[in-house]
């Protein structure tokens, strides 16, 4: 056999193997879809601990089905997994700015609202958002506020303010709590806090304003003990941290943990007077899902006030469901850091997605911040 014929044989063999591999992969995907239908399984891609266990049991009983969940820790992880080829999810619970990306990518299925009679329970102020103006794709699920958590006793003893972003940015305050402060390890969230403190919108994309925020962050960084997205919950609860920039449901958990373990201090939290971020998470149908029937059943089930209230009572999440108010613990409803009044709500903004150029710029600024 000459060399040309040898290479031709190799090429044909590789081509056949590729066809068999693709066919096998397609067959496996069809098999997975078939199993999902036969087993009556709803596949949910969700934040960790974002639905009460009792709620899951009742849903499974109501539909005679199984709820299977995979988890992500932030929107970037969820988007990255989907971009890498993760498929088969009937439902996802993204935040608004991540939904911008999913809608632009054509990754979502439109809702059939005739199957969602309980949609009437959603407070209108959480509908018709900038990322989904007519709620063609999304149904509000829960929300969190990005704010300040703090050790009340320490702040009182030191005479420090707890209602302003100044506590994490101004050296005159930070020098009294150096090494006892953490901020979120999130480009958008930390930049948003800085922009708000400077008097700008969290969605401001002016490069000069971003540079002002960067310089202020770098100035404050030596006083912080860490950039943290999760550990601040425990560290606040045991007293190692005195101030943390974080999420309202995490602060709720830290306060609960400190109380349950009999600490001699109270963890409190507040929305800074300058304003901040409100992150609305919504239920959406992914294009790769094979059970839109079960997905609509789940959405309507979660729109029932009792079912929706269980999540708030469990983790202290904000709740856009008006029918849930009668089942939520009164002390949670009275907490303005979870249920902001109109005055506070007017100072809150939802993050919008950034275009490619602005994402690249923000990544460069973030690298400069981390390396300094």
C-alpha cells in the first residue's frame, strides 16, 4: 500500500468512528429524554438551598413526579455550564442580568400563561422588568438585597455608622475595624457598592466613574480581611467579623446562627442610605428541557402563597408573592432589609447585563484591584 492510500484508509476509518460516536451521542440523548418522560422527572437547575424540603415533597406528591436538582453558586457558573454544553434542564432560576444573556442567546422557551393562574399573586412592581418587559419568559421567584451585615455590639461600642457604604470604603472608619471586614468576591457587586457610594447608578458604565470606584476600592482594600462570597456567614455568626458586605438572606442566616448558638452579641443588617442592588431571581424554561408540562405545574405550584412563603421562612429571602404574606413569619415581614418599604425600594436597582466591551473593561479593572 502506498502512502497516499494508507492515509486515505486512516481518514475513512476516523470518519466512520466519528459518525458512530455522534450517532451514539444522539442515541444517548434520546435515551435520556425517553427516561425523563417515562420516570416523570422534572429537572431543575437552581441555587443551593433555594427551595424548602417540605415544598419539594408536596410538589412531587401533587404531580406524582420526581424533582431532580443540580446546583450553581452564582450566575456566572450557571451560564458557563450551559455554554459548555449542559442540557436537559426544564427549569432554571437565573437573576435578571443573567436572564438578559439567556434571552439574547435564544436559550429560553416562552411561557404558556394560561397554565399559570396563580401568576395573579405576584406583586406588579416585580413584573415587566427591563430584562423581560412582558414576562414572556420569566416568573418572579424570590429576591435578595446586597447590603451590610454587622455585629451590633461592636459597632455601638466603636460609635461607627451602619447605614452607609462609608463603613467599608472610608479609612477613618476602617482603621477601627481593620481585619474584621469582608466584601463580596464579585466584580459587579463590589463595583455597584462603590458606584452607589459615589452617587452613581449601579448600571453606570462611564469609564471615568469606574476608575473612581476602582481607586476607592484599592484605597480601602488593605483594611479588609478577605473577598468572600460564603465564609462571611459563619465568621459573622461566631464573632470573627464585625462588618460584611453581602446578601440579605446570608445575613438572615448569620443572625439566626448567632442566636441559636447563644452568642452574647446580635448580628444585624441594613440597607445603606445610598442604595444598592436588588437581585430578582425568576423561573424560566430552558430550550433543552423535555417536560414543559411539569415545568408549568411547578411554576404554578410555587406561585401558591403557602409554598412560596416556605422559602422565605427558611432562608429569609425577599418574596414578590402577595399571597405569601399571610404565611410568612411577622418578624420577617417587619424586617426592612428583607421587605424594603417604598422609600428604600426607590434607592434599589437591578443589575443589567454588560456588553462584551464593558465586561472586558470590568475584568481588567478587577484584575488591577486583586493584584494591588
